[in-house]
């Protein structure tokens, strides 16, 4: 019995060893790599050029991205290339010339050359209405996607998805535009209806999930909701929650670098103007299962522009035509010349920043803002005007003025509206604007800004005198408002000049103003500024100082020392948080 038992043990061990040997003798599952490259918020930067300054850029643009794409394609067998919108707006080439005429388009030409697999519509694609969107759909060699958008009659306005193949893999790409487009572009979006990104993505996933091996959602929203905090209709978190089958989510709109892996879903976002490219690598086994995930965001500062873009005849022509338009040597889409040099500034219009990174133009009234508002008042005949400094660095520099100068202080192709408001409504609008500031606290020696409210949402007003008391909370800051020297009553009726974007996105969406517009300009605000400067010839800065910040005490014996530390790079720029003497003492800085 003992011998028989020993034989059974030996036999069992032999079977075990044979099984293990056979296991190791079998080939390991073959792994293939799928690389997904994504661009977002290019804002028409094809060449890598700042037209308003007439200077080459060094770290951005589709021409540099083209070099990186070629490098990746030479190294990886399976590459997917997608764009996440806001591709067609953002510089003089597109906004003043090619978006307003028929025929070829330089951005789409570049994307065709780069063999994109899809383009998702961004909110800025709607800036020029349905005509441009239809034109782009006809020009692109790739599908234009927006699964959460339809025409008001229920017909499809853009493709909801596309399915492509790489090797034996079938890849589904779902495009989701920003559902807030009507908030910003008002009547230009009237032909369309928009839905929340999460449920719309869910509907498409249910249709195609059994037809594809990999699912990619290319969504022109940030990870978190921008306006709909409760419902999440405009945030990619809703896609993560409702669509766990999605393997990759591409973010956009927020102009932020983002890279993370949420469960089994890889998520990436990039900065604007082609500064970065999102790269996602998926390791996939022979059963088409994802066995590894990696996300990175690649900066373009190490890449030289590609001849594929810069030596293409049409793109070269578009680049030259834009520079000629600015210099006065070529007409825009409406046949008008920009006028070349059409004025001269006697001095710089914006004051120097006292503290690095804190725009002085948002701390006090300046000649740039008074120029814009005075032109709006003159053209509209309104009582009061509101306008924003779109960029913290916007200025009119001493010397020649050309169209690039005007684009630098007024970046968007807005028209001007006139609308009737009550005194109470105007004050509510002013309070909405003043919420961009942080509340002043004892010990603060600088004024800072709410990082959740971008600077382009801060409007400054002309036609009324007012003060902003930053010792008070949001909603209670606007004080001592006077119209023609007398206190403005809540029931008094005025007319307000405001651009079409702010009318839609703030006055109507926020339900600040009840009346509808009574007048719309036939030309853009930029055109009005150009006409005014041409008439003036020599431009001198004028500041009426009709508003100021109160309720703050920025004095301290340490103030100049601390400011010098910021300007020398020894302390962080205090944009989102004020320099506070008490905090600095507690931290041992002073």
C-alpha cells in the first residue's frame, strides 16, 4: 500500500510538472500599443504666429504639432489623431478673413494634411453661425462630430460618432460639444438645440459599444461643470459617472493641462493655441483587452515647425494675406483694407503694473478702457457703456497703430447692442462684474482676483460714476452710483451699450436685464475703433477716472519690501490670493 501511494504521489507530481511546462511553453499573449493623440483649443494658430504683434511664436501652433505627430507616427504602428474644438476662431487670419468668405479654410487645410480622424465642435465654432459649420463639414476629409447637438427640427446637425480601424481594432470616437454655446452666442445658435454631455454620450455608447473594441469620448468641456454645478450637464465628470465603458476621455475648453486615470478611464486635457498635445497609450492584448494605460501631455517648445504646414501653398498664401491685411496691402473678406498704419499713439495707454502679474488696468480706470467705452457710447447713442479688458496685457503702445494693435485690445469679433435697463438692473450687472475681485481682509497689501472668474468677465463702465467697496462681500460692493452727477435710483431708466456676447452670456442668461435689445450695430466693435482712430490720427490717452476701488487699506511699512520680493521672483505672484502682512509674518517671510 505504501509503494502504491508513493507511485500515485510521483505520478501526480509528474502531471503537475508537465502541466506547468505546457503552460510556460505556450506563447504569452501578444500586446499591441494604440496611441491616441489629441489637440484642443488651437484657436486658429496654424503657423505659430502672433499676428497682432507680427512676431513668430516659439512654443505653439499646428506647424510644431505636425512635427511631433510625424515623430510619433514613425515610432508607433497604430495612431489615432483627434481634435477637440475651438479650432476655427482666435486670430486675425480666421476671424477677419477666412471665416467670413467661401472657399478653402487654412485650419481645415492643415488638419487635412495632418490626416485627422475627427473634429469635435467647440463653442467658438458657433461664433460665425451655421454657415461656417456647414462649410467646414464640406471641406474636412474627416467627420465633424457633436452627439449632443441637433437642429431645431430634430434632424442631425453633425455626426454623433465615427468608427475607425487600426490593425484589427475597431475604435469608436464620440464627439460632444459644449452645451453652453447658446449662453455665449445667442442668436447664432438658434438653428440648434443642445443636450447635456453625459446622457448624450450614454445614448451613443449604447448604440456602438458592441461594434467597437475601444471607446473614446472627445468632449469640449472641462472635467468639472462650468455653470451647471448641480446637474453636471457641462462637465466630463458626468461622462465618467454615466459611461464607465468609455476607455478615453479628451477634455477641452478650460485651457488647462489635465492627466489622470479614473478607474479604467484615461482622461487628458491640454492648454490652448497648440502649446501641448495630449498623448494616451493603451496596451492591448490578443483578446483586445486593455492591459496597460498611460497618459501624458507633451509640450511643443522643443519642436520645430514642419514644412508640411509651412510650405503648403495655400497656408503660405493665407499667412501672407493676413500679414498684408494688417499692413494695409490686402482686403478682408468684405473687401475692405485694414488701413495699414492708420494712427499714432503719443504714449503707452496702460499704466505699468506695480506688482508683477497683477494687471493695473483692472485696478483703476485707464485710457484703453475709456477709449473702448467712449467709442461704444458714440456709436450706440446709449447713456452707459460696459466693456472688458480681454487680456491682462492688452495695451496701445506708443508709436504706429495698425489693425494688429486693435486686435490686441479687442480680440473678439463682437457687435454692439443697445438695451434699456433700470437703475436696479444696471447695479445688478455691475455687482456681477465686481465679483471678479476677492474680498479685502485686514493685513492685505494687494488686491487679488477670484480665480474662478476669468478676467475677460470683468466689465468696466462709462457714463456713470461709481465705487467698488472691496471690504464688502460679493453682491454688496457697488456704492455711490451717480448718473450725470445725481444718485442713480433703482427705477430710473437708461440705455446700455454692451457687446452681443455679454448680452447673451450675462444679461439674459443670468436674468439680470428684462428688456430685449433695441439696436444692433451693422459692423463690429473693432471696426468702430479703427474708424475712430483713423478720424483722430494722433491718439492721446484720456482717463475720466469715473470709478475707483474703496474699502481697502493697502499701506504697510513692509509693503515695498514685499512687492520687491514678488517682482524679483522670490514670492509667488499674488493674483488669486492677496499679499497679507499677517500671513507673511506668521510664515517667517518678513
